[in-house]
């Protein structure tokens, strides 16, 4: 398991190095965005937190990353690993689903709500069960508006597919039109603010032969086609 997890991490590492060198602008690791992994333990199928590492590596090179995560499950590991930095983290997730982190959603609140910690640059959109495309689009729109205030140079994007309405573990109701719309929004944001730099990780999804790769392909293709740049 450790060796496999390191290979997954290595994929993101190679892409980050290529982006820093200027050889790649838009990059996708389908095995990336292991967003539940913490500093001292694995969690929720995630062993090594590649996106938190990528954010800190970009920052060390003088870039200003912003992390955006849409997934049925909150990006708790990334938030906790970056909470003491000035790197903004933005998670859009089912507020009542795993990992039930009180810093990511208000305990006991099953309605759609935000749960932000502006002082530590942590922003959360906790969606009610059954939330659909309109909720996804509205949340991403708000996230991008906040992200623009940070004047980022690169977008780190976790594109979980388990928010799709057919996913057995998600309890959300996103569909392809919503995924395509928010992908286009991120691409436009990256074009305006980040010189089209976007690092994408697959994150969650539990239909490996059907909807999960199709959701990922829809999002990635939309971003690549919208930016039409080095990949």
C-alpha cells in the first residue's frame, strides 16, 4: 500500500516540477488530490497529501496557490496541513458526510451553510444532502470571488466525482452540466488570474468503470479546451 501511495504522490510531484519549470501549464493526476491524509496518519483512503505538499512547494518557489475542492467529502487534510499558512483552502462538500470535521461544517446543521475561518484562510461550503448543480455552481462562484482577493498565481483543484447523483457514497446530486459549468468557471478564473496554471487531482469517486472517470474526463477536457495551452 505504501509503495502504491508513493507512486500516486509521485505523479503530482512530477507535474508540480514541470509547472514550476514552465514546461506544463495545465496538469492532471487522476490518482492525485488525496485530500484526507494528515501530517501523521492516513485517513479515508488517503495516505500522502499531495495537494498540501504541492501548495507549499509552489509557495516556496514564490507562487501564490489557491486550493479549491469539490467532493462529497470535505478536504480536511489539506485544510489542516495549510491552516497555519496564508494559503487559502476552499472546500465544497456534503456537510453531513465523512469526515464529520467540526472545522469544515457546523455540527448538527444539516442545511446548506458556509463555515468559514477567514483569519486562517479556510473556507467551507457545507451542502445539504441532495444538493444539485445549482448549489455546486453557486458555491464555486462564491469560492472564486473570494479566491480573487488573494491574487493567486496557480489553482490547485480537487475534482471529486462522488458528488455525482449516482455515486453510492456521496448523497449529493451533481450532474454533467454542473461539472462542465464549474470547470469552465475555473478555467476562466485561471486565465485571468493565474496565467492559465491549473493543477488537477481526481479526488473521490466510487464508480471506477462508469461515472467516476467520465466526470473527471468532463472536467479536465473542459479546462484543457477552455485554456488551450501547454498540458
